[in-house]
C-alpha cells in the first residue's frame, strides 16, 4: 500500500545534517514574521526564498507538491472569503502568506526525520505528553491504514466489490462493518505496540541515535533566515521601497 510518509526523503536531503533545533527556530521565526506581513512584495520575496530553499534541499518536487496539495482547499477558502469582504489585494496577500508559511513548515518536516523533530521539540521544553501524542498519532495513522488495506484485501478475495449504488443496503452495511472492525483491530494492535514500547524501556522521552549538535554551518543557515526576515520586515514597515 502506498502511503505518504512526510519524512521519507529527509535523510537524502542536503538539509538533513543541519541541527533540527536551528531549523525549527528559524522556521518558526519566519512563520511568525509572515503572520504580520500584508505587503504583497514582501510576501512574494518570502515565498521565493522558501522555494529557493526547497530547490537546495533536493526534496522531490512531486512528493512536496502532493503533501502541499492537501492545504490548497483551506488556502482557497480563506482567500475567497477575504476576496468577498476586502477585495483582491488582501486576498492575494492571504494566499501568499498561507502558502509561504505552509511551505516553510513542510520544508522543515520533510528535511528532518520525525524523531529528530520530536527531540528538538523536547529541547525547547515542549511537554513530553504533547510530543508523545504527536508520535503515536503519526505512527498509528499508518497502523489504521494497514489494517484497512488488509480488510479490503480479504473482502476482495471473497468477491466483494463497490460496484453499484453506494447507498444500497448491502454495500452500506459492509462499509459500516468495515469501519467498525478497523477501529477495533487498530485499537488492539496499538495496545500491543504500546506494550512492546514499554517492554523496551519507553517512558515518554524521545531518544535518537544522533544527538543534536550545532555547527558553524547552522549559524549560516540561521543567518539566511534572519536576513530574509529582516528584508521582508523592512519592506512591510516602509524602510525599504521595493516594487516588483
């Protein structure tokens, strides 16, 4: 079964070796700065910067686009609502602001292994309970998908197909039973997984084989984000007059 693991290309990325704490801090600072941006020029520069980082990261564009496409309905709804109430320029600014923020966050999580990301969150004193919820939520998504695929395979081997009216009695009853059994089987399997984690010494803390360590290149990475934030903030405040 094909699934979209958001960090599956992280170890092949050129940004993999950077300290996840530095990447997290730089990305969050950029997203916070973008939330105050209203100038279209500043937002275009920020979006171009994020796209440039994406090109440098060597993350497959197709994979990135597939994940980013999940946010397009939300971007469209927010922009359309602002277009109807405030006009075209604020709507364009909203679309650029959300797109740049989402892309920056996606760039962070696609170039950083999931456990390294959780380790960085714990370094910033994010409560371990929250990090554990993130860990189990992310991992159990694939558990549920795997159980669903196994049940679909079992149904197909018995000659079941979804051809016909979706709201017919037989098909609707089969789908309802499948949904219930997927939850039951996923819950039972998740209990076994959790017991296995406890047997291996899991106590809520996130440990990785590669402890985070800042290097001089991390300072360069942070500087590029700082300069970008300074430029777009100056344009927003009118200190720099730059028109595209």
